[in-house]
């Protein structure tokens, strides 16, 4: 199966998934293993995915070499970063533990599904397949996006047990300051770290830089500048490892006007120069 629209690919071909993740475009991968097993390099770490396991591969994650069993089977919903950004924001708006779950997925990209959960994900994939096979008018594209959103909400619900039991306070709606952090991260992702001045984001959000950093620290344990650095380095890695852009081109694409400063910045945050990052990935 290999069904595609402008923003989504539904496939049972792991080679297609790896090719997509390794390409220049940003995609989020929601993959469940239907049989067998696969071991895959994910951001430099070996990850094992077995039958009934679910893998979430964000657009900042890199998928490399893999080994699969002869009976390996999977189904993957691959969503463009542009489309998934809209889906995720809507899902997280009503999720009081959105940041905790987002962090959990990043640190634990593979988790086990029970039979009921697996049936749910298979049902969503089947419905998406039906709509992908039809004429892609505006209505059907909207329905596909909502089906993807529903599948994402199911994943968030699966994680309730994984991240621990809710406290009464956590059952409350997302606070005003929490929504501010969410809006900040949304803007940050859309800019791919090109804007590196906390003052710029604070001005766009109509708050002071000090207040923005304080609520970011309160809700995520990180300051606004730390988030800017993380997203910037994610984009640097993506461009260095997934494209043929020169180091100078990558520096300019990431908002650096000085290549020397860019190299120092990358070295400071990764321990390696841009050339070393690219070389190590090629070996």
C-alpha cells in the first residue's frame, strides 16, 4: 500500500518511510508494527520496534540504517511538518500535560499498544486510506486532517499511563501562561530557529522578555533562549544531514550572517563542528 496526497503518505513500505525521513522535507512518522521486528538507528541510537509497538518519529529526528526480520510488517502514517503543526497545536490546546507528553515522546519514541489501541490505530489508517483513494477536494483534505488529529489525540490518551497518574491540578484546562508557552513554541517551530532574539518573540506575544522566559521555565523547565537554541540545532542537523547544502548555505538558512560564528555556535551546542556532524553521519 502506498497512498499519498500533498501532505500525507500512508504506506506499509519501510523503505519508503526511511527514504522520506532521510529526505530534505520534514515529516512526522506515526508507525505501528503489525508483525516481526525492526531495529533502526534513530538520532544515533539503536531502537527496537516489535509487533504491536508504536513508533513516533518527529520531524527533528533522523532515521538511519535498519535491520528487519523476514516477517516484518508495518503501517505508517507520514504527515508533513506543515500539516502536522496545525494538528498538534489543536490537540495540545486541550491537553493540560501537553509539554510533559511531548517530552516523553521525544525521549521514548517507541511504546507498546494493547489490542484495543492497535485496533483503533488500524481503524484510523483504514479510514485515511479510503479518503486518500478518492478525489482530493477541500472537504476530503479537511477530513483527512481531522482523522490525523483524532489519531494524535488517541496517542496522547495512550500516554496518560506512561507519564504517570494525573493529579487534580493536572486535570484543569491549560492555563493562560501555558497557552502563551504553546504559542511561543508554535512560532519557534514555524521560524525553524531563524529568529534567535527572545525580545522578538516577546514583542510578537505582547509580553516582556523576562516574563516569557519565566513562564517557559515554569512550564517546561527551560528558558525561552534554551528553547531557541534547541530548535535551531535541530534545524541545523536536519539541513546538514538531509540536504547537500554547503555549510555556508546552512548557516544563512538558519539565520546566521557570519559563518565563523555559526561554526562556533554549533560546536558549543553539539561538541562538533558542522563538518564533523556531516562527516560522522556519512560514515
